[in-house]
């Protein structure tokens, strides 16, 4: 029998290597920024926005995300999971629920949401180093910081890896995080003591190189800054081949692209997230497998078509809400029209409260410490914590008149006990501030130690400890006014 004429052809084909068939795999990155303690949804008209349980419900329904702690090394909590949940940082401070309980409700919620890693935000240490370590362990995910270096032994516990690689299926996604380059200057000095924050470009460059050597198929960057700050760096280094940059702290959400790299900030308070589909051809060599990225911001809104919120997380939050209402539900006053965020009336309310309670000549706080307005209706202790989420202790000290005027001219200053007269300042008795005079001042520790460009510690290194946080002064003063619908808070703030 003669051999079939196709056999030599088949034999030759089997003997010579052929190109591997493409094996496509899609990994979904889910990224949030500036959670600011807002694990509950907010309401605008008839629409609810955001909320941890609502977001997780959407992740599970639409992205097949695995809820629950991510586990060792950020591994997915269910077999075959192809999502990676990430954050740029700044989780704890913001809502009264989180601030009053020093971040614990948020850490537990993020554990349920299955975050794999987070960047190290400039507000992560607002409750102190020890509480940060407690929250890190409760959240069950590592913090990454490529540009934060431990330079003193006292900060050894804060040593963080610059990057991690997360394996999903046959794809390896490298994640590198950058802390805000000015973090040590904009937070209280003692919070970042022993840490050095390095420039973005050099820190990112070395991490990308290490990730590629370690077999990363794609590199995702988290930055505790608006992505626009990295835009020139990404343009300068197309050889890095970054898959995605997610940032925070933008005046408003942003989306742009540099080359093929999306740069996105989804906004804050868990009202939206980044969904990035990373497509890999796993038949290709390591480092050449990423074939496409589709990224966009997804809003989390209520409605009949929205997936249901995660029932487990809703139950998990209930005990915190009960304790919150018991601790902060006390009614302390009333406002008929409310005080808008950023308004002079809101600033006056806080600054005057501090000055009157501490009986100083002047009080000075900063505009950046206010994070919400005061809605119309009853004022509760919780209302105060929503307006003033940061846990700032009050200090008193002395300033000479010329130093006081310099502080009052700082654009960040919110004072009480003084008034502007043309190009000068007058005290509460309508007298010009005397350059050589001595004035008693109350302020928060953040400003005393140099925040926002103030130099109070240099002027008086022997400040007096009050043992009081600024929320307490505002609560006490508001309660003393006995405001009502007939005599609302705003009627006391007109002069």
C-alpha cells in the first residue's frame, strides 16, 4: 500500500515549531480614591450616590468580584477570580461615623470589599501610628509606598513595600504606589517623623524596572496626587509601558490618556470607581503579554436597575450606626437655612466657638480643615464631626502683633476676634493690632507645627495643651447658645 500523500506534509508540520495560539485573558482592576470615611451613601434629591455596600454589590454583579478579605499576598478570595481592588489612599478621615471611631468601620468595610492593596495617603496617620497599624491589620491589605523611606528607627513599623505583583489566572499585574510628594509638609510634623518622601520620577522608575525584572506583565500606578502631576513623567518615559495610572486629590474627577496609558481620578467618597479591563495574550513572553486596556469611571447610583447592595456589609455596618447615633445623635442646636461649605458663616461658627471657649484674644483655623457644610435643621454632635473630620487638638500660645498680622495674611487663615480694616487688622475692640503687642491665640496642632505655612511653633515653642479637640469646642459653644427655629444659629453669626 502506498503511503498517503499528505503524511509527509503532516510529519514536516509536526517536526517544525509553529506559532502558539493566542490565549486571551482579561483582568479587571477596580480602583477608588479618597474614600474619606464615607462608607454610607449620600443623598442628592431623589438619588443616592455611593456607599461601600452599594459599590461592592456592583462589583460582584457586574465584574464578578470576590468579596471578603483578599487573603495572603492579595490573592483573590474565590477560585478563578480575575479582579484586583485597589485604592490610592486616604481612607479614614471624613464622615463622623469613621472619624469618631478612628477609622475602624472603614477598615472593616474595606476588608469585606476585598481590597488587595492601597497606596499610603497623606492622611493615613491622622489618628497616629499605632492606630494606623490597627487599621491596616483590620483591613487585611498591604499599603504600598515606593517613595517613602524610613530614615529613623522610631518609624520602623511604618516600613512599606514599594510594589506588589498580583497573579490573576495566568497574568501577573504589578502595582506600585506613590505617596503625595509634599505629605511631610502638609500633615502634622510628628505624624511623618522618621519618614522621608522622595520625588515621583526616580521612585517610579526604579520600581517599574524591578517589576519588569520580577515578571510583571503589566504595571498599574497608584498616586496620592492628581494624575496630572504624573502626566509629564509618563510622557517622558514611554519605555515604562504603564498600563494605568489612578490618582486622587483632583478638584474634580478627570480622565485623560498619555500615549496608550489612561490617567484617571474617579473622585472621592466611594461615589465612583475606575474600572479598567486589562487584556493579556498569555501565549506571549512575559512582559509582552498586555495587548489592550479599556478604562473608565463608573458612577455608583441608586435606581431600579442598580444591583442590590451587599447584604453582608450592610449587616456589618449596623452595629456601628447604632453606636454612632448613641454617641453623636445628641441635638445641640438648630440652623434654619444651613451653612454652605466654604462659606464665611461656616468659618465664623468654628473659629468663634474656639475663641470663646478658650477665652483667647484671637483664634485661627484653616480653610482646608473644613470638609462639608451644615445642612438646614437640627444640629447634632455628628454634624460637627462631618464638618470637621480631622482629629486636631487645640493649643494656646502667644504671638507678637507683627507675627499675628503675618499669620492673618496667610490665605489659608480663618480667624475670629479680629477684623480687616483696609490693608490692616483690628482687634475685637476695633483697635489696630500693635506690632510690639502680645496677643493670646488659639489654634489647632496642625497649624501650630507648621501646616499650611504657619510658623506658630517658632514664635512660641511653649504652647499650652488644652486637652480638647476642636470638635469639642464647637459642640460646647453651640450647645450654650440654645438655638432654635425662632433663634437659629445663623442669627448669632452675623456680627
